[in-house]
C-alpha cells in the first residue's frame, strides 16, 4: 500500500499529530540543507517526508498551516550574505513518486484547464540536477546579480562567487533582451568531487558528504578565491521572466538559452503520453550511475507557455511542473524500545528507538510509529527486526516487521493511558486513533510545543528562539506563556545571571534576541491567528478568518455571538471556505476558554496586531469583495475561476449570505442562485464576470 493510501486509515486527530512532527522535522532539515550545506539525510529520504506531508494535507486540508513546508520555499537567507529580492518568485516543485501519481498530476492539469481526455498534454522532461539553485540577473545583457533561492522571495547575494564559474556567461549576445533572469543549478561533477575530497583529506580539511554539499559549500564561501579554486559548473533550466518574442514554449526557452551560451543538461526531451514519460524515467534511472553529475529525478513541465500562465501557482510551487523523484532507500535494523512524544495539542505519538544503522550514508536511530493502531496493524514489538525507509528525516518510517527473524524474546508494547509528561489521563475518544493528554495547560509538553509553534517561522518568526532555547527558558520559568516573550528583556534586567552571561550567549547574541522580539511587536492579523495554535486553524484558514473579520476585536465579537448555533454570526462562520462544523467548534471552543481570553488580553497589551488588508491589485474591481461561484462554468474551470478571483484580491466563499457581493452563475445553477435572488445579491453570468475582472 502506498503512503498516500495508508493515510486514509488515519483519523483527523492522528493526522494532525503526525503533521506537527513532519513540519518540525522538515524545517530543521531545510535549515541544515539550505543554510548550513550540511544535510543530515539524503534527498530521497527528504522527499519521502514531503510526500507524506502532502498526502496528509491532501486528505485533511484543515491541516495546511503557515508553518507547513508545502506553503513555503527553502529557508530565510543566511545573515552572512546580503539579501536579494527575486523579481519573480523562485519557487520549489511538487513531487510524484509513481506512474499513478504522474497520471494524477496530468489529470489535475487537464481538469484545471478543462481539457478533453483526448487532447494531448505535451511535457518537457529534463533531469533534476542535485545542486544549488541559482538566479542570474542580466541588465543590458551583462550579469549584475546572482542569488540563491533562499525562501523563494529573497535569496543570498553570491554574485562575486558566481562570477568565478566558467560555465556562467558574464555577458549575453546582442539578440538577448535588455533584462533577463536565468534560473539554473550549480553543481560539481562526481569526478571533480572525488579529487576535491582527496585533496581536502590530505590537507586535513573538511570532507564533503556528497557533490551537492561540496557545490553548495563552495559557492557560499565568504572568500571568492576559495570558490574560484573549486571545480563548479552550472546547467540552466529556465527563466524568471522572458519577453514573449524570445520564447514560443518551454522547449524553445531551453534552446534559446543554449544559443546564448548557457550549458544545458543532456536528455531534455518532449513527451505527450504517460507511457513515454515512464519509459524515459526508467532509461534515465538506469543511466543515473553512469552520469558524471548527480541527479535525483526528472522534472516535468507543461510545454505550452499560455497553459503555464493559466495554471499559475499554489503557495510554493507551479501547477504546471512537478518532479518525478527516484526511489528512497531502505535498511533492516532492530527496535530497541518505544518512547511516547507529546505534541502541543496533547496527542501521544509513539517513536521507535532503533539500533543505529546507516541508510544512504546517514545514520538513523529513530522511526515514527504514528499511533497505537499502526503498532497493532503492523504487529510491532520491542526487539523486532524491521525494514525502515528514510523519508527525508532522521525519524524514518517503519515499513514492515520481519516476523521470520523473531526469537520469542520480543515484547509487546503496552500503550500508556496516562501522559508521560504530566501524568494526566490520556483518553481516546470514540472513532479516533489518537490518544490525547487531558492535562491542557498544566502539561509542560503541550505548553512548550505551543510556545515553539508561537515563535515558529510562519507564525511570529522570532530568530534566536529555537526549540532548545524555548525548552530551556520554559524550564527556568523565564517564558511560561506567549506574552512572557515580550517582557523577557525587562525580566532579564533583574536576573542574577542575565542571558548574556550564560553558556553559549554573549552581549551581541542577547541584543540580537531582544531586537528580534521587538521587531515582532507589530504582527499581521492572519499570522497572529495562526500563532495561537488553535486546533484545525492552519495558515490558509487563518488568512480566510483574517480576511473575513479584519481585526481581532471583530473576530472576538463574532465568536461570542456565534456560540448561538442559530445565529447569523454562526452561519457567516460556516460560510468561510474550509470552515465546517468541526473547525468552527474548535475555534469557538478556544475563545470560550477563560485562560485563552487571558492569553489574548496579555498579548494585546504587548503587541500591535495589524488589521488585515486585502492584497492590492492594480485596477482590480473585486478587491475585498466576496464571490460565490455556482453552476457549470464554460470558459474556465471552477478551480481556475477561484484562483483568478483570489489573485485579484477577492474572497471566494462556499455559501451565499447577505454579505456576498457577487454570485457568478453558470449553467444548471441551483440552490445558491435561488438564495442569491431571495437576498437580492448581484448575480452575474460567467461572461459578465470575465468582463468585470478584465
């Protein structure tokens, strides 16, 4: 059974507990990979983690959060380099791992564009180079800036270092545009990597784990002379933006770049059937070991540029491209024990402690077991020999138990009925696979995890308050609630041993911490909502709540009234996309708790929570308007219509109310059209809607 199918056996609570672990671990590996050039896992393993995360969020959209790696790209640029804003976002790619998932990707493209089954979708297939992504900006046909991907919006300025790479044209021919951003992958050949490591070893210098690490580490040197001494290369694979006259389609872009002097990877071809794509995948997988550069899969891109434009983007990736990754690696080891971890929502998650084993060059010693039903289903016992598969994390998955290796000494694991962190009762509600601690705020594990969530990257994003620091400050009583973070500087002044005098700290690091905290006293309303860690309120739902209510005061007022399930306020809450009764109950439950209202009051005293402002789109007549689509649309698909409306600053709702501004009615419109007419809401045909937004 595939990972995505296996997830259908999980309850929402179990899925949420697993989601929290995945987000935390992937973020840690992103930092190790992008900032430190020292990944702790292989790319195949990392991709398996992302695959599991995407499968979870596909089945449980309410889990999608601002902290989810599916909504962001990379990590913040290192402070060692100047920051560069990309003129066009430098996004990541979604992944597929099988023929079935590839067919699903093509199917999504067809459905979004409204194509018939018989109409071919031509895809460009190119090897996915395992290196460091780079953006090259040319002005007046001269290279002026080179930058890393960073977080997709901002990267690190590595211009001086990239200037030393021979493959990178410093000046373009006269037929090139005046302004051009070229995207490429900096890599190191395997043969050069082996020679470099041999030289490093002889000089008693750092030994690189693989060619990708060597390339990334070399290009991010503060001394460009070191970069110049390293054998680096670059393959161009696309552009950030290119005038229409220079490109007919994606394949033409590649050929044009080649004509302008850029190196292009081999095996770049066009295909129009899944069968041909899979055949090419197998051929390249077989050739992989013979190539002099590392590849970890194949990238597929919709060839037609007009289709690319219509498909657009999701949070972190284009809808018109995906990466078909090569298989992950497996190994056999022994389960020495099983521990229980407690998440911020109280979920008890079992983790297997493994006999350490090397998988793909990385030593792993932990594996997730998901929940007690999963332990029973797989028949996992302490002492078992198991097949593990690294899925992009130091905590891999247990694939199966090797029962034939049992000796009779293995022990059945008894799942605890009390929380290991606070000894409160851990209960499992009917129909749920997650056992949850009932300790709430008295449970230190939950309190610490909530604080970690509060300061996480896509919540308050407070640099210097990493997981270990939060745990340390909590244990010492410096931070017990979110508001304590913002009085930490004041509290520190009266401590016998201030932070700067502690091990690992100094005056500068202490100052940087307080500066980072103070910078976050102004916080966007949607980020504030997400930071509260309300169950089922992820990043996407937090944005919709912020867009609907505008400010914290209005949200609190609405939640107070919405406790009456017959009220208009409750109906308005359910009208928000992806907010069903279960999500509404969690939201209302949060605001009903006195201790949560106290937390909000304390935070409001310390913060300026900025009211939500709708995206400002030039000349858009629908900014801030609420739109409902109903019936069958003919000129665009429903997902395309929704994406277009949201890109213009409109709010798309799933139900009609007095607050709806427009109902766009296609063919066979039913109850929503009738309700709009009863309420006097303006009803537009699809053609009228397109005329309005054009």
